[in-house]
C-alpha cells in the first residue's frame, strides 16, 4: 500500500519515563514528551547536529518536535534531498527565542562538519507536525511533503517543498483530512490525492493533484480535478488505496451516514481517475451501486482473499433475523466487475465484539443461521428450521474466554482450543453428526479467521 496519512484515528502516546538526560561534562539536554517517543538518548551524530543547530539559531534552549503520524516519527531525519549521494539532516524544533512556532532546519555535512543551510517556519503559530514524507511528485527527485496541523490535529494542510540545494521552496499546498500518494490514473506518475471533510457544509471532497509542466518548462503541481462525494453529512471513517481489478487503482472510502435520519450505517465509495479527471466508480447518473454497500456494521473494505484486489462488503440478515431487532448478518465481500456488477468473493459471519469471522461454505448459505448468547460470549451455528428456537441440529459452538476468566472443568473438556488473540482464547465444539451440513475440525480451521 502507498502511504496514507490522517490524524483522526491515531492518538498521542504519552511517555512514562523521566525527561532529563546527562550527555557530557556539565551540558544537560532537556527532553520533551515528544522526544521520549524514541529512546531518550542522542547518537554522536545527532549531538553534532544539535550543536550545529544551536549555533545557527543562537539559542541553546531548543525543544525538539516529532511528526505525530507517518513512517518518519523522529525529530532527526536523514534523507538525500539533492541527489548527491549524501544525506542531509532535517530537524523539527522550537526555540524559546523564536516564540511558539515550529521550525524545520536543513543541515548539510560540509568538510566533515554539520552546517545549517536553511531554516523554515511552519505556516502558522501553534502548529504541530502531522507527518513528513519524501515523494517523487515533481519528477525523479523527491519532494519534501510536510503535513502541518493545529494542536488538536483537526485543521491540517500539506505543503510540498522543492529542495534546490540550499533552500526549501513551497510548490503546492492543500488542506486535507486524509492524504494518499498513489498513481491513481495509472500513467506511471505518482499523484497526490486529498480528502477533505467539512462538517459545517456537510460535504466531503476528493482532490486529484498531479504534476504539470508550466510554459517555462518547469514541473509544478496542479489540482486537476475535484469530486464531491454523495450522501450529505457523511463522516469519512477510512480511506484506503487499492486495486479494483488487475489494472485499475482506486481510493476506497468508507463513511458513516444517516440515510433516513434513523440508524447510522456505513457506506462505501470507490474513486479512480481517468486521465486527469476523478471518477466515482459506484455512483453515476445511470447507477447508484453504493446503496448496496449500506450496512449497519463497521466492516471496512479490504483485500479479503489476498489476491491484490480490494473487496467491498455488503450485508444481509441471516435466516430468522428478518423481523428481529437485534440482527445478525451474513457479510459478503464483493469485487467490482465488468459493467459495474458485483462479483461475490467470500461470505462470512463476522463477530465484531470478539474480532473473528467464520466463512460460510456454499451448503450453509440460506440454510444455516446463528443463535447468539452474549452473556456467555457464545455463538451457536444451527440448521434453520423456520425458527431460531429450534436448535435441534447444532453444527458448531464457538465460545470466547478472557485468559483471566474462570474456566469450567466440564466446558474445558467439552470445548477445544481454537486459537488465542491478545487476552482472549477461542474455543470450539463440533458435535458428532451425519448431517450433510456438518463440518470437520480441519474444515473449521480453514473457515475460522481473526479480524485484522
């Protein structure tokens, strides 16, 4: 998967250690909470960089900052910005003499010493670093992309900088809630796709940003297309990049909606690009396929079978639950086929509370249902004979224990351990039966899976 950045589902991890480290002699280096996200020690090279930065800034009271999200979480980052085969260093910091603004300093190694060559301030005061990424958006050389955010990680702006050997110059900026780097139109050029959610106007918008060549022959970024997503007041929950088929990349967006001002449901949109234009692959003037994805469960799009193609979930009530208030569902994972048709790939029952799923064999479809016993964390799979009360043909029982729970001796002999995930143990019982719907323990191992 390509990098995807967002700040709404990732919280800040607070350190539990102390915050002062003696480096050498009488010098003390004050570590902030951010610095304790990594081991509380500076390498010799980082110490040299810190000394060079203090000398350039003229302030030895620096607070080092770190990106909240993304792959690069350190205050000290190393990357070959100018393509000369040698890494430059980038350091995020705050200086008491410069107020509350966050800065990023670029240092180059010259004559065996680190030297500050450029100092850049965040766009606004009280701005945090959401992420930093190095992406070839403007050509073969990597651009520096920094996500700047307010202190609550709500208002975020991604700025693309070009490094010319001595300075970072801003090339493009875009507001975002979710940001992806992917070749969305499959032309061999990396694109940037931004998703913004405006709760005031109750709308979500996808922006397609890609390289263009100016009249002077210089490459730059341009917002080529925007697409407003259907369903007013939709709350985007997850944005993933993936393949619709073997040749079509897309963005898969799962959102919470309230279509009839009643039950909150999840819905999926699939967005790709044809040339430089964004296209909604599910909803058009002719078809509204996203309605099929409306579901009261929290299941997200995923590559369920590991074939490199994303599947979109849909649900239907299990037999006997059509008129029930507390409904259990059969979830179908579908691929988008030729002619905007749905191709089922896998059907399963998902236990969201206990984080597992059971794939339904073909023989179970429309024939087997589940009786839930929440008080004992148990599911019973039965042949449906017209009522949920008739459990005479029991095919499978699944029970979940916390490792801290008391295990009844009889149940320990009755159930067999199926697997363990975290603090929970999963047990199964398969009654002896000659019913055509019966499964073996080997089949159960193939049908059972933990949720990722």
